[in-house]
C-alpha cells in the first residue's frame, strides 16, 4: 500500500488505527466526525469554495504562495497533524517545491476559536519521516492487529465499536 498523509497521521495517533486503515478495514462511514467533515467538504465544493488540491497521492487542503495548509477540526492530536503536514512538505520538496506549512485548527468551525501553527520541514523531520515510513511498512504487513490502546482518544475514533464492542 502507498503511504499517504492519512496513514502517517494515524500512525502517530494510534498504531492499531493505522494498521486497520492501511489494511482496508474502513469504518470511517460510521463516524459522526468523519460524516460531518464530508458534508462540510461537499458544501464547500457546491459553493465553489473547495480549495483542496490533489497531487499524485497527496490531497492537501489548500496551497497558497507561501504555505501548504491543513485544516483540522480540533487540536486534540497536534503531533499526528504536524507529521501529516510535514509528510506533504517532504513530498513536495522531493519534487523541488519548497513551502512552509500552516496547520489551522478550526474548533467547531468557529472563526473565533481558530488557531494556527506554522510548520517548517528540517533535516531531523526528514529523517524521522523516513524512519517512520519504514516502521509503517513493517507494521501494516504484520499478520496480527496491534492491541487496543485504551485511551481517551478512542471515544471519538471511527474504530471504537470495532475495538470495544
Ligand atoms: S478505538 Fe482506540 S485503539 Fe481502536 S483504533 Fe481507535 S484510537 Fe486506536
């Protein structure tokens, strides 16, 4: 399987989620959060406001003259969001396109609670991403599913029922 930004995000969020998603056990249709995201995306598309850019295997939310922007509904897992964006920046750099990243946390789509963070790719990040891509390849080719992590993050996860019921 081709490693995508979503797979990178899930790897940092939860190894089990990464494994399940990469092995096409996709329960995201059951997730309220994912459904809300999809509806908002469709509304933006109908209004002509959808700025999503597809490039090879990458789907990034927006590209400006300076930044690759990634929008998240909450800042509940900043590391996973940051590594996903760094992965996009690295892929673009590999093609000779040098950009900074901007993570925008849009709590409940409320403009007043919008927070953002600038993300810049450095050599350490590239090394970390290269190592994690190797680790993901090993992880997703295992014959056994990683254990349930039993943390607060599980409550909002699309795989909650799969893991707990
Ligand atoms: S419910 Fe928890 S353990 Fe299961 S995939 Fe989601 S985050 Fe991971």
